[in-house]
C-alpha cells in the first residue's frame, strides 16, 4: 500500500504541476529531473567502494548500461517494456556465454583449442542477433546480448575453469541499472501513463486541426495584397505548412500509440479507447489536407484572375490569333514535352474578372461561414470531451454532443440545395455580365470549379467531424469515475465486441459502397492474382507413373531450394547478420590468438568489438552517421574523464558533484536536441575511465583515456569497412526504390479506382482507398528517413539532390491524397450525373484513364531505372480537356443546339441555346457540385503529374528546357 500511495501522490503532483504556467527553463528542468537523478544514483552506487567490490569486476558498467540499454522513457509502460527487453537480452547473452564457455573448457581439458569454440559461438551469436535486429528491431536486446558475450567470451579463452565472477560481473550491473530506472520512473515526477501521452498527442492534433480550419477560412477570403508575387508565395507556404504540421501531429499520435502497446496504465480509460480513435483522426486528417489543397487552388485562381486580365477586344483578338493546342475533341493525346506545361487558366481573362471572382466568393461566403462555424464549434466540443476522457476536467453532456451531431447532419442534408442555388446565382451573374461561355470555352467557369472543389472538401470535413463526435459519444461510457490500473494490450477492443449499429446518426443518404459484380470465375482469379489452369484437367493425376511422381517431387524441392537461395541472396536481414558476424569475428581474432590474448586484455580490446556492434547499422550512411557521433562522444567523454580525475585527485565528493552538473547538459542534449547520439556515447565513455581509475585500475587515467579512444576508432573503422565492402546497402539506392514503389502504388490506386468507376459500383470502397493510401504514405515516410541519411554517403557525382527528392516525395504524397478525394467525389455521383459525365462519354473517359496511367507508369519506370523521360508523352491535360468538351457538346446536342452557333465566340445573349442548355442541365442535376469538384481534382492531379515529370527530368540530369525538334509539333 505504501508504493500505491506514493504513486497516487505523484499523480496529484503531476496534476498540480500541469496547472501551473511553467517557463521554458522550468519545463526543461522538470523533464530532465528523472534521467539526471537516475544517472546520479547509479554514480553513487559505483562510488561506494564496499558495494562496488561486491558487484564484480565491472561496477562502472552500471552507468553504461543505464544509458545504453535502460534509457528513460516517456511512460511507465514504455519503461517496463524497455527493461523487459534489456533483461531478456541479459539472460540470452549470459546463457549463450555460459554454454560456449562450458564447451570451450571441455575442449581445453581434452587438449583441443577452446578459443576456436568461443570464436565460432561469438560469430554465430553475432549473426543471429544481427538478423533479429534488422528483421524485428529488438535493438536493445540484441546489443546487450553481444555486449555481454564480448566481455565474457574474450576473458581467458584458454582457461580450464570458470571463475565465480563470470556469472555475476555483468548481470549485477544490469539488474542494478534496471532497478534504479524502474524506481525513478515510478517515484520521480513526471510519472506519465500511456493514456496521458497518447491523450496529449490527440489533443494537440485536434488543436492543429482547428488551426487548419481557421487558416482555410482566411484563405477563402483573399486580401487585396495577394496580387504581389512575394506575398502570394508566402501565403501559399503558410497554407501548405498547415498540412505539414497536421501530418506531423498525426504521426506523433501514431508513434505514441505504438510505443504504448505494452500498457501499464493508471487512468480513467484504457489505452485501447484512444486506439479506437486512430481511424477517425486519420480520416479527419485526410479531409482537412484536401481542404488545404483546395484552398491553395482557390488562392491561385484568385491571383490569376487579378493578374491576367485584359480588355474585351484584346481577349477576342488573342482567342482568334492563338489557337490553343487542345481545341479539337479528337486531337492527338500524345504531345512533345515542351507542350506539357500549361493550365486551363492559360486563356487571358476579361478585365472585369477580378471583380467577378470577388462576387463569386460573396455568393458562397454565407455557406462557407456557416458550415465553418459549425465545424469549429464541434471540434472544440470534441477537444473538451477528449480532455474529460483522460483527466478530471468538466464533463460534456451527451445532449451537447447530440446537438452538434444533429447540426452537422442538417448541414449535410442541405448541402446539395444551398450549393446548387449558389452555383445558379454565380452563372446567372456571369451571363448578365456578358462573360458566361456556356461551359464551352472554359474561361469564367474555371473559377466556379475551384470554389466548388473547396466547398466539397469543406463538407467532407464536416462529415468526418460528425463521425468523430459519434465515436467520442460512444467511447464516453468506458470512462470510469476514478482512476484504475489497466494492464493489458489492444486486444481488449475485440473482447468488448464493439458494435456501431446503435449510432443511427451516422447513416447518410448517399450511394452505398459495394463490390463490383463478377460472374466470370477466371476474372475473379485474375483479380486475386491467382493462376488459372488453361490445360485440360480431365486426366487423372493418380494414374501417373513412378517417374512422373518423382519428377513432381524433384520439381517441388527445386522450387523450395530456389526460394531459399533467393531469400539468402536478396534478404537485407541475412546480409546484415553476415556483416555483423564478419566485423565481430575479424576484431576478435586478436582475443583468441594465444600470442595476443594478454595484449588484448591489457588494451581493453572488448571496447573495439562493442564499438563495431554499436556503430554497424543496416545502411552505409547510418553507419557513418553513428560512427561520427560515436567518435565525437568518445573524444568528449575521454577528455572529460581525464580532466575530472585531475581536478578531483580521486576525491569522491568532487567526482560526484562534477558528474552531477555535467549530467544536466548531457541529458539535455540527449532528450532535447538532434545530437542525442553524441550525449549517449559521452555517458557510456567516461565511467570506465573515471571510475576505473577511482576503483584502483593499474593503468593511469591518461592511458585509459587514450586507449579507450583508440579502441573505439578501430571499432568504428571496422564497421565502416565491413558495411562498405561487404554487401553495401546505400541509402540513396533504397530511397529511389521506395519512391518508385510509392509511384507504382499511386498507379495501382488510380487503376483500381478507374476499374470500379467503369463497373456497376461506380466507385471503390473508402476503406480500400484509405488502406492503399496508408501503404503509400508508409513508403514515403521510409523515403523521408532515408533522405536524411544521404548526406553522409560518399558520392563522386557531387552532392545528392536532396531538395529535388524532397519535392518528389511531397508531390507523391499529395497525389495519393487527391486520388482518395477523387474517389470520394465519384462516390457522390447520382445515376443521372453518372450517365451524363461517364456513360455517354465513355470513350473520352477511357482516353483520360489511359493518359494518366501511362504517365504514372513512365514516371515510376524513370525513377527506378533512372532512364530519361520519352520525348513524346501522353497529355493528360489534353484528355481532360476533351472529356469536358465532349460532356458539354453532348448536353448541347440533346437540347437542340446546332454546331454552327459554336463559331459565334463569346455568348452574350441570355436566350442563347448554349446558355439555356447549360442552365437547364445545371438546374436539373443535383450533383453538379460533384462534377465541378471532379474536374478540379483531376486538374490538380494533372498538375502534379507534370510537376513530377519535370522533377524526374532534373533528377536524371536531363535538360531543363527540352529541345524543340519540330516547331510544327
């Protein structure tokens, strides 16, 4: 009961501290208190000489193990997981060393070489630990395993008995370090539980979501100053930065969830309740990112209307003298590179376009303001509910939540009518001001496309906010009145048997998401990627003779042998294990040779082995980075140990005081800067030198410092040589591969959506698209991590184009989000709209699908193979232009409009058949907003494809301005 009361008192202290307004210095002091106290306690244990003698031969390793294998974690559950992993590695390392030592002693007693047995066991253990470390990521367990073996196996390899300290010299420091860290995590504030960490991440995400919504609302009403280029670029950067920060907050929430899988929680709710919010937060992030992208498009359209406007006579002259390359519906889809860059905004606008655009925004401003205020108040309520779930803040009643959900549902029902009326008013205004073009020349309606795209995404944000509130309403019943201890994992969600059917509020009157009808079994096999037997199966396999059966058995084993050999050759995990075994084995030769065993012990050669173990990473760049940090941290630690010893002259109080002061600086660097590797190595370097001299080492402090630094340099050199020569795994190669995979997955996502669109379901399921988008983001995140390592690699061509690759990664991520939004737009197509914009123009739809698919395929091939972009490319912009022309032409033909009137230019008569046919179609179709939104999102995808082609050309070293071989093209 005493421990529980202390822990509960600590929680009350945390609540008291959280209510105070800490200054930045006080916050840093409060957060560094726990690691500093843990280091100080470990130091005191070493400075007490009677206790250190009982620990064993290496008492100073308490500080080393505490820093390296038992780092302070953010939550108690995470701390216990780290302690468990390190203790498991201690047990495995000790067992492996004892087994090998036993066999070595047997060999030595019988006249054989026991050192060879130890060397073989050390190499095998290094390979196994390296494979596990690369494959499954148990880094602490694998390092402490070989760390213990490097110490124990190299001690007296030719001995015929085992000293008593063999079993305890490294186990006691590990147990003491684990105990100190565990007690510090419980009794030293802040004691944070999993729900506190994950809940604070979710709260910060919701706060950033509200900031994004506020920024998008400001972007819908651009100011007069946006005509300047510098202001425009800064404003676009401000808008896009919202999306970046929002993605970072969501990634932090996910990482905190992953780090809290081992749950030891003392709170009002289990961590599984917050885990259940992950999907809802992910969907809100996707819709808000799309809303930010729509706001950027709207902002660019507004700037174009302000800066590219001319008199009416000049516009007419321009349209007659400059024939656009995409005028004809049957124009060629393939075009040279220099004609790719363009925009549907390329036609100059009338001089009144800037006032017209502002009038458009006024028509839609009431809808935008109203729905934005509803969403903002709903997000604030969600923030309050989430805060109540994880703390003792005031509760939010179910009635309040239901009121917000009902208001958002009402907005959802009124969405079609309000937006259709606003679009009608906008086009009537255009027609009255002699700028309405009947949706054929695409001048004035482009602005309405951008506005419609923004409104569609804003309503999607409202729907996902409604879903988030419904989830929170359901999860409220899992909050207890008092804090409870929870000790389990996420499987508790399955045990609850959650059922969302009781949430009738979420039922929306939209098209159901099903699967395409398939009656052909062969097509189903091909869709699942299975093979179909095209041969005649009438022959009975049982009648095969003995030779035929033997051939089948041999072929089966041959296929298995090929799979195993292919896995051994291609697996990076096997290669990493072999590199680890090679590095440790080459350095341990000195320890197992009879002539050099004594010198190895005199020089403390095990630190070279440990340096190789610590520095050798999967990629060459990561090895170079860790090696640089290792060398810098070792040098600073050795210098500090020597200077401290000279100042203290062996006086324990001075050593304790100086180390306590320095530990604040090292912990600050470790937990609050990007140079954590330097501080970690610093904390594991000075204890063997400083406390070795304090405990009576025969060598001088200067000798220990110099030889420790030399040992580390030798180990770093071996790690770099092995990783560079033996199976080099370069980050830039893996980076290009990951980007190529992401591009191929974008192509797969688009083809899947297109296949569903042409089928009976018209659109793919939202969960399928979101899963594929998550896979794309996963590969892009890996590419981002690899991009940070490319600067450390040697490259004869010069500096690696990091900025270009960063833009490439960002563009691919944006495209994945736009593809998901495109599927959402198509999911809202009604039967009449689908017939008008898909079925009646199916040939042009297929041309657009083919153009985008071919461009994506060319992109992925050029990225992976580093091949030049072809001179002739499919023009997705041309295909999209032709599709829109075909849709309008089909509607005009149905309304009795003749082709001869098409040559009249701009339509100015209100009774024009073109205007009347378009107006009838607009007023009669409830889904006109979704057609406009689809046009805009396809335009954004086309822009991304063209930008990606230019980036790939620059990365591959092609000309920035392609050569024009024939001006007539």
